[in-house]
C-alpha cells in the first residue's frame, strides 16, 4: 500500500471504539438509606469520591467507564438517579457539554448539591484543531461544548490535588456531621497525590527530550505541569478526524527529531497510532488519559494511581 493510500485510510478509519467496563458501569442503583448518595460524571471523580467518602458514601458513576466521555449524553434515568442523590460531581471545563441542560432538568426545587470539580484550576484555553477547521469562517460563539477549553484537568496529579480538595469541600457541605472522617480520608488521598506529583517532577526532570507524540490532545495539563510538549494527532476530542497534511507533518517531525514512540490510548482505536508508527518506523506505547478502566484493568485491581504510575514509566521510556 502506498504512503498516500495509507494516509487516506487513516483519515477514514474509525477512531473511537466502545470498550465495555465493569467499574462504575451504568451505576444506576437506587439511593441507599443511611448513606450520603453521590453521583459522579466519570471515572476519576468516581475514584476520588470513593476514596474520600469511604464506607459511609454510596457513590454511583454516571458515564460508564470504558466509554469515551466527550460525546456521551444522559438519559432520563440518569436524571432520576441524580435527583435522588445528595451530591453530584462533574468535571466541568467543557467536558460534559450536556451539564447545563441536565442541571436545569433537575428543577429549581432540587436539593442536590452540584459541584464543578475542576474549579480553581487555571484552564488551558484554545483548541488548535478547532481553529484549523474554522479558519476563514466567521467568528461564532461556540461555547464550551465545542471544546475551546482543554477539559483534561484530571490527567495531571497536580491538578488532581485541586479536584480532590473541591470534592472534600462538597462532602463536608453536603454532610457536615461526618466532616472528620471525610477530612481524614482526604488527607490520605492528598498525601498520595502529592507523592505522585513529586515522582513526576523528579523522574521527568532530567531528560533533554521534552516532546511526546500522542494520538489525542489529552495531556495538556500533564505537559504544562511537568515541562513537556505534546504533539497531538487529533484535537481535544478523540473523534476529531486528522487531516492528511497534519499526518504528514507529524511523520516528518517524528523522523527529524528521532522520536522513538507514538502514544495511543486503550479506550480509543490504536489503528491510527499503529499506522503512523509504521510509516515513521517507530514503536507505540500506551499513555492513558485516565478516563476509565477496561474490564481487564478493573479485574486486575488497577486504579487512578496505578495507571498514573504506568504513564510515568512509559513517559520515561519515551524521553530517553
């Protein structure tokens, strides 16, 4: 197959695949008496809420793990689940484009405390893919749903510390009686996140190479916090279809800069990364955006920390 044919194939291939996962999958259980009932929008918030809430919290995950959260939309049963909870946690920063209408659907008399977990994080503005697609068009107000802000705050341990603190505040506000327990469990979570931050800071500091090539522009906060530079095949949404000229540019960049690996994600088809790697004569590695667990990862006891540590190992390997 010629280079042009391969590139055309890449542009036409399906990027996103649905990977079914058990962890938090469609957690649409009814509210539990005697516990604080918490609904989260996707896996990282689910994990942090479970860690802080402990046995006294019944945490349900709205977006099934293993399903790309960018284009998921809620159904009426999801609204029902949230309406019965005391606390609803969502990422914000444009990740859940449906959230404003969803919260409006709860009604003005709703007693559910809703919290934007990314509040307080300095957000990364702009989407190069979006700007390229609309180049020459009249300016429009596209809003957060068009991902003009990078929503992937949770990927960086440093940003995750801020998110965990917001979740603690939400628990205490919704259930002040159990404040001490929430604060104790948060302190443990904060310590582990700070240790993870220290590992990233120390273990990534000594490399001369700072560029990483990724399939999806999901690592902006990670790169900002640890002085790396991501070259992304696709934009902020993993469904974005790459342009042939961009693919050629990335292949040229990989060759000229002797980049040894192209990163792909486990919840997204690796066909694109594999084809690019073959074209550039390099290998592929996983860099996980931490949006959810696969069934295999859940069975193996993987979590936010183990996946983050594996990301660090793969980053070290790629930067050598």
